[in-house]
C-alpha cells in the first residue's frame, strides 16, 4: 500500500517512554517555511530601517539586502514545493504498485473462481442429463412392464377361459410346483457331481 498517512511516519519515544508519532516531513516543512518567513521579515526590517534615514547608501543597501533575502526565501519555498511534489509522486507510484499487485491477485482469484464455478456448472449439467436419461430409461421400463403385465393378464384370461380353471391363484401355485421340481433335480445332480 502507499507509504503515506500516519501509519507510515516513524514512531519516536517521548521522555515518558510512550510512543508518539513524529511527523518528520512536517518538521522539515515548518523549518523551511520558518526560515523563509524569517528571511522575508529581515528584508522587511532592512527596508523599514533604511527608509527613515533617507540616505541613498542605506536605501540601496536595504533594497539590495531585501532583494537577496526575498530570492533566498523564494528558493527555499520552491525547494519545499518540489520536494512535496516528489514525495507525493512517490506516494502515488507506491499506491499504483500496490493497486496493481492487488489487481493481479484479485484477477487470479477471479480466474480461479470462474474456473471452479464453470467446472461445477458443467458437472451439474452432466449430472442433470444423466438423471434425465435415467428417468427416461425407467419410464420406458415401467411402460414395458405395464404392457407386459397387461399382455400376461390378457393371456391368463384367455388360458383361464380355455382351460376352464376359474381360480388364477390355483394355477400360479401349480406353475410354481412345476418349476420347483426341475430346480430340485438340478440341485441334486450338482451335489452328486461334487461328491
């Protein structure tokens, strides 16, 4: 992040031992401004002192001194302005670097999130299609079973009418007994072969 604000200022210890913020940049600025104001004050005093004398020598010395001190004060203030601009530019550059790094991290996180969500969405669509296919398959099986059951009912009704057997339960029991006999014979043969 940017190296500005109170958090970036160095911490100094006061005489009591408690930490206090030392605004280093502010102290430099106030010293420079104080020096510039002092120079302008001295220049003003020189001119004011030379005016009542009405001597061309003292007026010339006072005006030249005021001119030199004013230019020195201007130079000090110009240096302060340039330094402030450089510090502000450095702060902005640091903030831009920090933002660029943050943007890079956020862009990577966004790309990762987008990839993960795309994969999850694709998996969800695949699962949905599989489930829809399974439902269609189960419906076909159910329809087939229903049609087979209706065919068997019709076949049973026809056989019952042809055989003269009135009770389908009796016929089912008879059929099961017929099926059980061949299975018992097959089991007996398999046991003899093992022995």
